[in-house]
C-alpha cells in the first residue's frame, strides 16, 4: 500500500502537477487510490487509477440502498478532459446523467499506466440526485 502511494506521488511529481496537501487517503484496491481534503463548504478529491479509459467514484447511503451518486471521468484520444455528474436509480443499473452538473474539474491527465482526475464538489448541492457528503 505504501508503495502504491509513493509511486502515485512520484507520478504526480513527474507530471508537474500542482501539489495539494491531502488530509485523507484510501487505497480501494491495488489499482485505485482516492485522496480528499475537506474545506469550508466543499471537498476536493483526486483519484489515481492504474487504468486507461473511464474512471469513476460513487457514493451510497449506509442503508443498503442500491441507488448511488457518482462522478465519472476520462481523458479522450485528443487529450480533452471529461467529468460527468451521474446517478444510479433503483430501476436501472446504468448511470444516468444528472441535469445539474455539480462537480468542478480541477485537473486531469493520462499517462502510459494511470488516469488521474482532481475535482471538487459542495457538501450539499441541493440537487435531489446528489447525496450530501458528511
């Protein structure tokens, strides 16, 4: 786990990405690192995933509900960054686009092994499809 965090930090340093002092981190599996820092009224996330293509991060309630609030992002073949606010309803397994896009893309890139996206969101967006982050 320490090796993954160290290699991710080296990855960012080598890419010349502006640094952030992250307050929290979690390795979700051997290939997915999520970093986050709470701030006044919002939280900033960075996901570093050992994959090329789409990456995503989802939030659910602790009640066992299958509904989810999620953000999905990718870097296309032209180097263009994409980030979408989506949700999953009980009636569908496919993530639906939210009418209110409440995530702010801060940076992103893809290299030979990883996709990295940094974004922020308000704790409470007042969007009924978004979960409050507490």
